[in-house]
C-alpha cells in the first residue's frame, strides 16, 4: 500500500491528466459543497464546468493568436452610425457564424477608409471565439505563401479554416500570382468559406487579374453562395484625422477621402 499522502498523489494525477482547474480548485469547491451539503455528483459537476470554461477560453485565445490578425478589432468598437450603407443587421447575423457551416463566402466591397478590414477582423474574431479556425492574409501575403508552398500543404492546412483575404485589388497581380489565387479560390469552392475585402467594384477586377476569362471564372465561384457587405461612404480614417488634428485636411476626391497619414491602429481598408 502506498504511503504517499493522498493529496500528493492527487496533485500528481491531475497534472498527468492535464486538469489544471481541477488541481487549482478542487479543495475550494470541496469546502463549498460540504458547507452547502451538496453531493459528490454536484461537486464533480462544478469542477468539470470550470475545467471546460477554462479550456474554451484557452482554445479561443490560441485560435486568435494563430489567426494572424494584424490587430484585434471587435464589432463593439465599430461606429455603424458613420456608414449608412452598411447593413448592420447582416453583420450581426454573420457574427453568429452560421454561414461557415453552410460554406458560404463574405465579400466586403467599398472605397478606402470605411472599415472593411475592421469588420473582417471582427467577424474573424467572432469565429475564433465560437470554435472555428481562422487564417488572415493580405492578398499579396497569400500569393507569396502560395508561391513558396510549391505543393498542396498550405491548401490542406487551410481547408478547415475561414480564410480572410484582405486588400484585394490594391495592386495588380502577376500572371502567375493571378493563376495561383484563382486555383486557391477554386480549391475552396463549396469546401470552405472565404472572406474578401476589396475597394474595387466587380467590373474592375479584370484590371488586377489581367484576364477577363479568369475574372469571370473567379467571380462565378466567389459569388455563387455569398453575403455582400457594401461599404461605400466617407472615410472613417479621414474623419478621425480631422478630429485628432483639429483642422481640415484636404484630399483629392479620387482618393475617396482616405486619410493621408492614418495611425497604424486605424489602418482599416
């Protein structure tokens, strides 16, 4: 018979079983249950619930870290009143993440400075918190990774992720880059959701993809099962710059009133 104290053995076993909340809380919960005259089933139930809550929290934090968000943004911090064109009801509906189970896509379309990246990150954050894996890329960064992968490992790794592709259309692609991007979206068609932010209307996508045929085929896949958030309006960044500096900032109309020198934390497309 072991002469080791039961509390020492219990601590050892709980560490081996990777039950840190059990290890940390079992004495306190035991005392509470004894005073409340609760039985062993209620005691174990409380410990299990605490352990599950802690695991969900750690899992959510890990998914957020691994998503690669440039900053963390939430829907609570977005000023919906500043952009009348944005369908707030649809945004809140998307935050429930039902579209991920349906393998549907989300396109955020509008001029610069209206918070497309902010909304995309916030929806990605909501997905992480609800147990989904997310990967965030700028379009240029995704193309670079596709070029460097040289095999299907990246596609396989991302197959069960929500993939957010930011800043589509800011710079033209090379022929190889456009073809790799098309292959990526084609591989995900009806297999996994993608979210794309762009400042280009659909009829201008040929300008960056370089091929009408490729553009048509890509849009056909992206828009088959899609939710479109239209985000045209005055630049939020520009208004923030005016508020901060307390003076008028004059920008060319063609720039959509985007801020000439936005702070990094507000750099939402």
